């Protein structure tokens, strides 16, 4: 999984920092976005993104559902992991290469899911 580039979208500073650090230590390159606008900009302009990890509830008009849809529009087979403390907020279809993770979660749980999704993709 070394060399895989992930986009992590999270508006809670401490969670974003923890996940970025944990994923970097696991060998991933991590791009960060604190809201939907930053995430869409990154999706449209980054050379490579292998997986998106996004919170569903984000400030502003672009939520995690919209980020997942944009990621699929630009890269149809990209795995998207949605996280939320409110499972009912997920409106997107979770395809075989995607996942939903309820909050609270541990970095180890998410890393295991990322490794599984990237290995099967």
C-alpha cells in the first residue's frame, strides 16, 4: 500500500490530525481537506488519488455525500469511505469498493478497511 495517496476530508481538527498522522505512519501519502470546497478542489486538481475518506457532515453546502459523488464522477472506480456519527445521513449508494464507518472509530479500524478496499480494487 506504500505510495497510495488518500484524500481525508474532516472538519474536526483533532480527528483530521490523528487520521493524517496514523495514515502517514501506515505508509500512505495523505492529502487533507477541512470542508467540501477544499475536497472538490483537490479532487479536480490532484494528479492521483487512490481513495477518499470523508466525513458526511461538513460545514458549507458540499457534504460528504456530494464529495463521494464528485469522486465517482471523476474517477468511477475510486473507493470512498464515508464516516459519520449519524448513519441516516448517508444518501449515496455504497458500492462494493466503498464502506461506511460509524463514529467513533479508531485509526486501526479505518486502516484495515482502507487496506482491504485498496487490495480488492
